[in-house]
C-alpha cells in the first residue's frame, strides 16, 4: 500500500491491491420474452419482484422470483427507450425514457403510464432515477447535462444544468439526509446537488483520467463507485467530501467496472464489463478482499444492479437478453 496526496480533495487516499478468491454464489438467469429487448436496468419492487427496462423492446418487465414468470408492459409512446427505473412505496414503477425524453410512471395494476416531459428542449437522454426520503424523484439527464427533480404530488419537473460542460451525468443515489450524489461519466468528478436550492457542488477525483460511471450507497452513508476507465472500485465519503480509498479491480485496468450495488450487510457487488465473459465481483469492506466468478451466460454487459432487503442482487444482462438473481 502507498499513500499519496489527493490534491483536489485535500485528503490522503490509499491505493490498495486486495486479495482475490473464487466467488461462491448462485446466479439464476431468466430469458426475457421479447427477443433482443436489451434489458438495461433492474429494480426491486416493494413485493420483491424484479423489474427491468426492455430498452429496445419499448417495454417494462416484471419477474416473479417465486415462479419465474415474466410479465411485460408495452409503453404507449413509440421508441421511448426505457433506461433506468425505480419503484415507489405504492408499487408504481417510474422510469426514464432515454430516447423520447420523458419520465414515466407505470401503474402495474392497470398498465397505464403517466408521462412527464422535460421542460427544456436541451434535456436529452433522461438516464437514472432515484427517490429521496421525502418522495421526490431525482434523475440524471445524460446528453443534456442536467440533473432533474420531479415532485409526484404536483407533477412539476425542474432542471439544473451541471457546471462542467459535457459532464455526462450518469449514476445517482440519495443519502439518508436527502442529498442527491451523482457521478459525471464525462469527467473525473462526483457531485452533490442541494435538495432545496439545486446548487451543484463538484468534487474532482485525484486521477484526471478517472471516469466514475455508477455508484451505490452503503449502510454507513458512504458511497462506492465504479471507475469504468481506469478499472478501479472507489470509496467516497459525501459527509466529508473525501475519496477514502480505491482498489484496482481484479480484472485489471481494462476490466471496465460498471453496474454496482451494496447489500444491507455492507458488501459491495459489481460487474466487470470489459472481460469476456463478464464477471460478478464481491468486495468485502471489512477485510478488503475480492471474490469473483464468471457470469454463466456471459453477461453481455451488466449495466446496473439492485440489492434486495434480504441480501440478494438483481442483474440486467443487456447483451444476452436475460435478467438474473444472485443468491449468496
């Protein structure tokens, strides 16, 4: 281990080479009904169902883990390109329409979809949605370089432009205090947006060539992120605005870590998309050790993951037209 000064954050960051062992889990995969639908993101519903976006099929899908049955929900707007999704407390599924530039609210009971358009024509490519504790929906706007806020009670959509040009706002989480934290895939920065004023504060990472793509909130309030360009797993403290530590991913500098989730026990799960077959990686923060295994179908790029309350992990495997459930 060596310690170097992380100048932009004025902290010391440890770069660690961690031990790696084989991963012992069960990965059960399910082929989705529509061919070439490109399952993009998964989400966990209140009833435990696995939902996914069929980006190329213009559908949302629901997998019942108990039966393996998948039900698809066609979207009324052609070529919506559903991308990210999240369930609210009532079981409605909110999704970003990456191609048609709106946010949708699907009622699974009726199949009806409410549509919330972007208030600015520049807001192209709504990307990843997440709910704050107060019920407000936040989302990134990849191509338009915005962060969005949608109040489901009023239907009002507000946008805030990210200070860094072409920053490509990508993954996003909300802390327990209600502050959204997002990564700028087009730059080497993480950023926070004030939930009241929508002022954005950016935090450059030490490595200029870092490209954080997805992030996940840990039970202790810290954030883990995948550095896609450098092949690293990073650990960030939003309270102190510090990059705590980072580790080289087991697959090496070209491993392209992508989808990531943290289970309730604090264990970090992510996928390496730059190796063939894609790998599922487990990182234990308590011991700073990695375990890996190949995804049975090859993965076809696991772009996002979702963790369940009982410690399972849901995957969307875009290139092989499958979703999967990981059971430790």
